[in-house]
C-alpha cells in the first residue's frame, strides 16, 4: 500500500505545470463606467495565472420568457458589461500577458425558488433558440475581432441541452469566423447526457461539487470526495471523449460550510478562511498536475477581500497564498507547502452515484 501511494504521488506531481490553463474569473461588477480593471488584471497575473475569464450576461424575464436582452440599467452586481468596456478589458488582459476566456451567460430577472437557467422552459422555444443564437453570435464576433483565445457557446442550460442539432449548427456557425477554442460549460451534475461534446475542444463543466457532509471538514474528507469525483470523470472521459476536462468555474466562499455546499452563495454563516483555503488545496492536490485537466478558472477576483470577507474571492486570504504557490510553482516534482499537512490519498475505484440537481453557483 505504501509503495502504491508513493508511486501515485510521484505520478501526480511529475506532470508538467503547462498541462492546464491557470485561470481566474475577473468580476466585472464596477458601477462606475470609467473604472479601470488594470490593477485587478495585474494582481491576477501576479498570482501566476495565465488566463482570465470574463463573464458577460444577457437577461430574460423568467424561465418561461422567449427573448434575451442586455441589461444596461444598474440594479445589482450582474448587469451587462458594455461592449466598449469588455474590449478595453480584453486589451488590458492581453497587455498583461493573460489569455482571455470570454464566457457569455444567461441570467433571470425574476426567479422563484429552485428556478435558474438550468430549468428554462420558454413558452416559444423556437423564438428563444433564435434569440440565444443572436446573443451568442454577437459575443463570438466580438471575441473573433479582439483575439480572444477561448469562447463558451453556453453555460448550464440543462433543459435546452437536448437540442443537439441546434447546438451543432451553432458551433459550426461560430467556427465559420472564430479561430479560437470552443467549449460548453455543463453543470457539475448534468454533463453525461450532452451529445455534442465531440464538436467542441474541451469537456467544460463547473466544479461546485459538495465535498463535505459537515461544516469544518478534515482535509482527508475533501480529498476522498475529490478522488471519487475524479474517478467518475475519468471513466466518463475514457469511455466517450478524447479531449481534456476544463473546469470553467470553481470556488469556495470563505464561510463555515463553504466546502459542503460551495454553490450556495446565500449562506449566512460566519467567516472561515481556513475552510476556503482547504478547498483550494484539496483541488490542487487532486487535479493540479493531472494530464486529464485542460484548465481551471477560480471564481472570482473582485472586491477588497481580506480576513473579514465572506465572499468567494481569494484576494487577501490564505486561499490566495495556496493559489499563488501552485500557479507559480517552478518545480513540478514536489508540491508547495500545505496548510493542512495532509498527504494525497490514492484515487478510489468506486463510482459515486450521480449527485442530485442543485441550485446554481454564483454565476447565476
């Protein structure tokens, strides 16, 4: 057993660091249209990240609506970033040595309990599909004109993923003028039924897995959960797709229980910086040098952060140190210092049962 464990650790940490995109999501939430994200991008680059994700949103009234539209009026943190500002940030990112992942998503203006973009049921589906096509092509053209390296054609639209012919035609439309890489971002519990993965460059999904059964989990518990998840993803990847996995979103709020339900951005528990840092460390120990992984994007870089902050940002927290140590690590043969002192465990050979559908993560 000891020899097996040592062999696994050697393999895990011997894969070149360049095997995956080192990404961070930049929160484009500033209310002042003249605000410059230059400093934020410089900070992201300083962590060792080489990719930045820019999320831009259009809206629909509710899950039954058939029209999508930009939301220019300031009513909250998730209004539509103007094209001019988006282009400015893309150029600033490139100037700072960062490659760009442009990530358009759908948001709802009105939501009842358990309603989110994963359960859309437009009364006029054909009209919705046409509106969504216009939305996607608008940003794909912007991406093409501004040298964006990675583009998402959709995110967590679980109820619409069955429209295989539609998605394949949309992918072909985008590839007609866009020369970067394409992906679709599936929800963490709804990726196996998608039939158009072969038309894309990555197996994209978010990573808001429920890693713990209780608050304040031990590192060993988080690793055990990740080994099971990794084993399940590896089996799916081997059986169906010859392309890398890319986590388009993953993160942990710095609150008690942040690893238990990382998708739940409404939690009101107290600050727990250590649990957030453990979430980051458990991810890197499991996936940091995996040849199966094409990249990861941590949610998200915005706000002041710091020791009293409860949000997802790692800024000014122990999680930032973990992130930076892994992203900047020059010697892939040994892991950086651990905040937990835990050693990685070997992967489990059992496939977990499919997780039940959950409320969406913070990109809702």
